[in-house]
C-alpha cells in the first residue's frame, strides 16, 4: 500500500477539512496516511482513529507567502517536511491544499525535476462532456518556450494513461483557430514539435472545444491554462446557481419539477464539482505531488489522496521518463 504524506496545515480550512478527508481516505483503504503538522491540533480531530500516523511539524507556510520566501523558510514547516518524506523515501506521494506556488518551488528544490524536463507543470483535470480532460499547464509557468509546451504534452499524455486509463490520449494545442496556420509564434513552433513527438497530436484546439472532448490532453502555457481553469470553475458555479435560482423563482410548479429532477441535478453536481478529482498532479518533478484547492473540503482531500495513490501505483514518473526518451 502506498504511503501518502498529507500537509495537514495547508488550506483554508486546515487542519479540520484535511484531517476529515484523511480519515475518509483511510477508511477507503487508499494507503497509509501520514499527517504532517501540529500534533496538538491534529490529534483531537482524529477522535481516536487508529492507523493514521502524525509527523509533528510546528511551522506553517502562509497561504499568501511569496514562493522564494517560502523556500527559504520551509524547514520545519508542514509543507516542507511532507515533501521531505517523499525525498527521503519515507512516503510515495505528497498532497497539499496549501500555497501552490510554495508547493511548486519547494518540490523543485527538494525533489528536483525528471532529467530532460525544463519546467514542471500542473496537470488539472476538467470535467469534459464525454469524460475527463487533462489541462497542462494549469498555472505553474506563465511564460513558456515552445519546447516546454512539447514537454507539457508528453507529461499530460503520460498522466492521462496512468491515472485516467486512456490508452492513446489525443493531444491538442490551445490556439485561436483550428487551422495549423493560426496562433502566435510560440504556438506555431510548439505545434511543429508536437507533430514530430511520440504522442497522438490532433492539432490546434479552440476554447469552445475543450469541454466537448476534442482532445484528451489540452496543452497551453500556464497563463492561458490558468484562465481556462478558473473560467471553467466559475462557469460551473454560475450554471448551478442560475439553475437553482430559476427553479426557486418558478413557483410551486417549478419546485415540483426540481423535486423530480433531483437525481439529474445530483449527477450534474458531481460531474462539475472540482472536489470530484480533488487536486492536480505536479508533473515533471521526481516525486509524486498532488496540488489540492486551497478551499478543499473533506471530499476534495479524500479524492486528492486517491489521486496520489493512483499515480504512485502506476509509476507516473517512469512513464514520463519513457516518453521523453522516445
């Protein structure tokens, strides 16, 4: 069983939501959970739960701390110590809902990158109409070179195979048009590199086609990718809220209709909820890292731990290295 280190002090509702999610993951049998953080605050929340280990760490990385500052002061923090467990071979993966910039910076310093990878990337999973879509990069690198976009495509493809079970992932490149002549210089050059790579490159993809599964892996620089991610999350919330308000304002008949549609709404809510996938893997570092939302609740943490266990069990790092070699 994989050993999953969890930063218990990272997140908007830490350690409460983190510990609750860890307990749920423990009950699911996802692995051996190690909570890293302030023992005095964690132990009462476990309520006598057996089988979850605590590694005491008194310090915390602030959610608004600058990445460089967080790296300098990471010793003795829950995030830094959790990453060290992976570096030292005492854990197979690490999960944190804390400061994502700090997580990235500390992971790169402590774990280093896979040979051949210039920049790690965040591989977020979006809820596509016909199945999940991997978006890479979702915010780690706002300014990119074309060869980095190539690497994002390789890493995203490896992740789609290992974690999502897609045998031959289709890789698309975000651009302003489907035609191969569309896009800026960065996109045009990256497209040429992806065409020559050992991935199933399907060409340019427009924003409107991302969630209807024109590709299984969508490649973009971190600036564009993060805008896509936040827009998708905001659109899902807007749609849910608007639908609920419409039924509530429709009078008795509207409420009766909502009652009969509860099952449909429940299924839709699960599909659109970010907590369904829990977090996004940090691809390209020599350690399995899952970045969870800062506002993660119990369910999101539980599923982030599930993701961490999955990528640890499928040797995602080895898969990325193999694609790079090819």
